[in-house]
């Protein structure tokens, strides 16, 4: 593999950013990727408050400076006043990927009727795929199980490094040419 | 309960607003809420034409002046020239809730293939949840049955009053802390 | 039938527009419509590159000059840099129809997990319904089978000509008055 695989993990939480609350979402994403990816990768982690400008700046930095091919956020996707992660994501992306949010809400809805309150989305900025996840570790895992089979091919299409998965865990789907 | 529960019901229809047609949608929403909510609530009803500025002004008035925690519209969600309720809703909301429209279209699609023509959505303005419903009483009931379990918790999250439901009719889902 | 039924078919592909690649998508749409529509119709076909301004100009021309009641695009709906068909579509439409994209992704997802990478949508410009389809002929057929039952009624509602289908192939759904 020529290009190092760098993956951004952004925890968006007022309380976690002030240290009043242990960040559980960021570590859950990191552990999931550790289990699923079959090659070396470099996590680039950050915990920030639910502030739209800060989230936008961090997503831009991870994409433009850090060269992350995949940036996963956790938190800030609900209806409350301080929940602005989807708006920050949309404002830094050149194109949106509505299918991610639709599928994540569909699988979460099989568990809880309040899944429709989750506003999570995904989009592309340059050579980075940005995906919003909910805050709860259990919901993070359900959502990643649903969308991850499509992630490696998406990153191929935007000119990123080739991700490989442990097929006993997640089969990365790539169409035959 | 400290805060009075005020709920806006907005019928959007050129013909009903001119009195050429009996408003069936507004009363269907009111009756549904009467059946489902287990406490007192105050309906704030209005019938207006399919005029984007009027719809926006009415949604703003119900949210900002009338203090409605929930505002439900009926009508104006189709593809026709005069159908502009979703655009009016989006323009007065600070954040959109795509999961509501997705779920309502999904349940309606089990009945009629033309459900994909319905453009209904939901969003948040201040401390109000605004939900668009279709015009037909039967479809109103199907859509509310699908989304209502998530409505009380959504209103909790945006700082509104605590809604309680008759659990034999709709179980309001609130996650355990 | 009073008004001639004119249907636009737009193949969006850098390679096909340069003649490096045979256009398979456009002919697949044409053949599908030939099978499904039970009356005469006039195809208005065009092959253009993945250039946002060109796509916008072509959609405007087919709607405003050619008078197409239905305009179907193929290609340019993925996440890659040159995939801009949905953005071009959205920028020329007065209203968007999210239910089309949701349903097309849902049916494609039953076949391949990468269906969530498809950003296709639909919208209304004047008296034209514009629908984005993927590039692969097989996926085109699956998507049209899913959404076509709602297309004739949508065109009725926006003031277009009455489309009739071969009911052994697709039943056009029109609600009883």
C-alpha cells in the first residue's frame, strides 16, 4: 500500500470536551476500525464541543491538512439546540451522500422508534468521506455494520487509498469491472 | 405539568381556505391527538391557502407567538405547482429532520406506489417541532401512527413540555438514562 | 391524446460523450419506455460530458424548449469528483422529490451494499419531471420498475400529458377521485 491510511475520529460533545464526561464514542469507533480493517492505519482523534464553527474547522483540518480518507464523527446529530454536526458536515462537503443517513436510520429504527430523530448524514470533501454517527457506542456499531461494506469502494472512487477488511467481519463490496 | 401544551394544526388548501371544500385534514389531526394524548392540550387551528409566504408567516406565528411545541400541517406536499408546504417549512426551520419524511413515505408506500410523490418533511424552529402531513384523513392517521412514538422525546429534547400518551394507543418512547 | 408525449433521455458520461465508450444507458432507458408505454411517444436524446453547466443547460433546454414532460438522466450520480448530475438537477428544479431517490436506493440495496453510494434524486422543473438513474443498464431497469408506477400520476399533477402503460408490464397508479 502506497498511501498511509489515516482516519479521523471526531467526538462532538460539550460535556466530553470539558472533561465532565468520559468520551465513549471515539474509542468505540477506534475499536471497531481495529477489528474490521485488516491493515495498518493511523487514527487522528479529536474531542470538540458542539460548536458549529469548531466542528467545521476540525473537519476541514482532518481532510485538508491531515489527509484523512475517512472522517467519522460521533455525537451532535439529534434535534436539540446544540446538535449541529450535520449542518457543519454539510457546509464543508462538496457533495452529500443521502443513502448513508437513510440506511443508518433504517437499521436503528428496527431497535428504537426514536431513530427518526437522528439527523446523521455523510458527504465528500475532496478526497475524504465524512460520516456522522450517533453518540451511543451500541448505535455506533449498528450503524457502522450497516454502511461499512460500501466504504472501501467509496474511498476508491474519490481517489483515496485501498482499504481492506477482515472478511470474517465485514465484506468490502467492490463491483467487478 | 407546568407549561400548557399548545399544538398548532395548519390546514394548507386553496379550496378549503375559500370555503369551496370542507376541511377534513385539520379535524382528523385534532381527533387523532385527542385520542392519543392522555392530558389536556390546547389546539391552535388555522386554514390557509397554498401560498408560501402565508404558510411561512403562520408557522412563525404558531411557533414564536402562540408557543406551540408541536405544529402539524396537512396538505400542499405533492408535486403540483401550488404545493409548497415543504419549502415553506424548510425556510422557517433551523434544522431539518429527514427521518420523519423517510418513515412516512415508507409506511405510505406499503399502501400506494404514489407515496413517493409525497414530499413531506419535518423540522425544528426554536422550541417547536413542525411536521408536514398529507391531505387525506386516512393517510394522516397512518403517518401519525408511524412517527408519533418519537414525538414526545423529540419535544423533550428541544425544551418543550412533557407530552404523555395513552399507551393502549401509542407508546411514547423515551430512552432510559 | 392532445399533447405529444416527448421524453428526454440524457446520458451523462465523459467517456461516452468523447466516443471512447458505447452509450448503453440511453438505449436501455429508450427500450424500457418502448416496452412500458402503450402509446406513441417521441424520444429526445442527448449524450453529454460530466460537466455541471452542460447538464444544467441540457435539462433546461429539454424542459423549456423541447417540452419534455419527463426527462430521465443516466450516469454521474456516484461520489467521484466528476459525478455532478444530482447537483445539476437540483439547481434547475423548483422542487425536489426525495421519495424517488429513497425508493431507488432501497431496491438497489437489496442487490448490492454499494447502493448507498448512489446519490440519484428527482425533481420538478415547470411541467417536467426529471429523474436521475444510475449508469448500468441492469440498475436502470430495477430503478424504473420501482418508480414508474407513480410517474404517470406525477405528470398529471404537474399539468403534463396523460401517460398510459401496458398493464401487463407496469400498472400506472392513479387514485380514485
